[in-house]
C-alpha cells in the first residue's frame, strides 16, 4: 500500500471538517491560507518542493483542528518553518517571523528593527503551532507531490512546452484545493495534464471525457479525408503513461471536476484571465455529487490563483 494512502479520504469527509463552518466557507479560508503560505515561502526563497510539502501539511492539519482555534496564517507559517527543516532548506525562525510580520503589515522587511516585540510574538506563535502541527501529521514528514509525477511525464512529451506550463500551473493551483488529501499524486498529475492538453488545443479539440476514457478511442471510426485524425496516443498520454486502472480514471474525472469547480468559483470580474478555464465543462463521467464550491465573490479579498501566468 502506498505510504500516502493513510492521508487520502473520500470527498464526503470534507463535510466533517472540525471548523463546523459551511463547507464553501471552509474551502475559501483554506485557499486563502495556502495563498499566504505560498507568498511566505516565496519571499523566503524556498524551493518549490518545500512549498508543496508545507501546503500538504496545511491541509492535513485542518482535518484534525479547527480554523476557529488555529488561524490559517499561523498554521501556514508553522508549515513553512517545519518544511525548511525537513526539506533541507533551513531558515532561521526569526527570519520566518520577520517575513510573516512583513506580509501581515505590508512593512518592508528592511524596516523591521532588530528588536521587535511583534516579531517575538510571531516566533512564539509559530513554535506553539508547530507542536500541534507535528501531532496533526503524526510526525509523518514524507510527502509526494503531483509535480514530481509531472516531471516524469514531461520526459515522455518533451517538446510540448505550452502543455507543460499549463499542467505545472494547474498542479500548483491544486494545492489551493483539498485535492492532495483526496487523491494520490499521479491521479492529480494526470488530471492536470489532461486539462492542460485541452486548454492548449482549444475548445474545439477532443473533450475531456474522450481524453480520460478507460478504453482508447476506436481507430476504425471514419475520418473526413480533409482532416487529420487526432492521435489517441497523444490525447491519452497521461492515462497510459501512469497505467491507470478504471478506478483511477474515475478518480481523474472527479479530480478534474473539483479543480474546475475551484476555478469557476473565482470572481471573474476581478480575474478575467480565468474566464476560459472557469467555463470548461467537467467530465460527464464524474461521480454525481453536489458542488462543494460557491462563488468566492461573496468574500473579500479573493484568492489569487497562479493560472494568470498562462497567456
């Protein structure tokens, strides 16, 4: 059994977060927490794997503790600090606390005095929260990310940089959702790559359902002589590369659905660059359930997603 399986839960488990808030509000708060975590880690110049590890711990933490009892920013900072130790990119506690203070107050870090009581308080908050974090993750420091799976997949498709950029971005944004506690990394990677292919090829290309069908499209289907038939192998690269089972393919459909729900929940008036991805229809083969996201427009501020880097 893969070691991460103990950290994977059914979607229904999301309705039992300890916070006892409406699920759409909890998901919004978690998205904001991961956004802060990424900002904090980026300012500390941490490598991407450390950010993904910290984000995974962040989601695992809130399966056991309430957002009402532990502020998402304290938990984000504790996850970052712990990741600097386990991912061998050590940063001093005070440096993490200073960047934390800078992010909360918009004060330039160079203007924070050497002796600062707020930084002292943040140091204490990070250390205290780290104790609870260690208990929440059961001292299990090993985390696998979809990005590592994507790297292997990119080797099999080295020339398609546009698809690679899309897939990497979608995998990055996946941590703003609870996907990492619902599906294994290769399923998330496959979902991100399939969606990347669709976005790169445009809305008139093969639909998502054809790309994730368990059986490859029939080669005997007639093709108009003036058109080149799409390559089943290319459109199903991720499915075949990861040798996914029928159950895995169903999980890919469900992961795609959740990721697309996240994008469709964004305030498109503030983030018009997300329009194309937010209007993609989910696979018809998805498991039937009620939507778990509602529009983030009702909340302020909105979550900034990294899909904006794709032109």
